[in-house]
C-alpha cells in the first residue's frame, strides 16, 4: 500500500487519474520531481485473488497500467533523461519496459531457446553472429531463471515455509499465465484503455469484514 506526504503529492500534481496502475505512474512522476521513492521494510497482509479468472484480471490491469506509464513518460525522452539523469532514466525504462516485454515474450523466447538447446542447434553455431546470438540466448535464459528462482527460494527460507518448495515446479505455468495476462492487457489497451478490473477483497476467512 503506497504512502505519500500530502504536500509533496500536491506539488507534483497528484497522479494520472486515467492510469489503471496509478502507483507506477506516480513513482516515476515523483522521481522526475526529485522526490526520493523507497520501499518500506515491512510485511503485507494483502489478500490475493482466489481464482485464476480474478488473478488474470488483476494482472492484465497491472500490465495495461505499466504500458500506459511507459507510453506517457516516453513522450519526451530527452526531458525525462534531463530530470532523472541518464542512469536513473535507463533504470526506469528498463524496469517498466522489461516487465512489459518479459510478460509478452518471456515464455515464448524461453520455449524457443530450450527447443534449440534440446535439438543441438544452439550449441552448433555456423557463423560468429550465430555464436553471439546463441551466447546471448543462453545468458538471458540462465539470468532469467536466476531472477525467478532466487527470490522465491530466499523468501521460502526466510519465512521457514519449506512446504512451498514443491510449488516452485509450477513457476513455468505461472509465467505462462503472466504472458496470457500481458497479451490480454495489450488488447484491453487498444479496446478500452481506461477500464479498471476491480480486485475483490474480503473473501478470505482472515479478512476483516464490516
């Protein structure tokens, strides 16, 4: 849950009321105004969606909002670089753009790389350019697996919930669903860019009901 100082929020003009992930827009907006943005070292007890359909709706809204954020804040890239600095601007665009591109193409590129690896084509390049492409494909595959698995493993160990270790085998299916949500978000953006899929809360037994 985001927390803001009211005076700073007013100074930056609030957030984009048409963006369906207002926290993504506001994070970059605050950074462009020179305000420090950080994550609190705390626990969250936010309730997750209980069905795949509700989960997909939530994720497609997130991806659509990230797409909106990327397009809005890239309208004047020179100004963004001037306000953020080259390194921070590159990090911001890599973070948002990576989330979008990874959702859209990650599982497809992973499947292609694994197929080429199993068939042997990836390990038998015929030209220097193919060798460079094969090396980059393997590097992206290994780094992607590390980014996916290491946080999950560390979280399980830190929380001492070792029973969830078996669920790591389901991560490929999870990211296929992420890709589906990303493509649905693209179609949503073209058809109804400002439609907000509501996430239901208060369904779990531990939730506080009015």
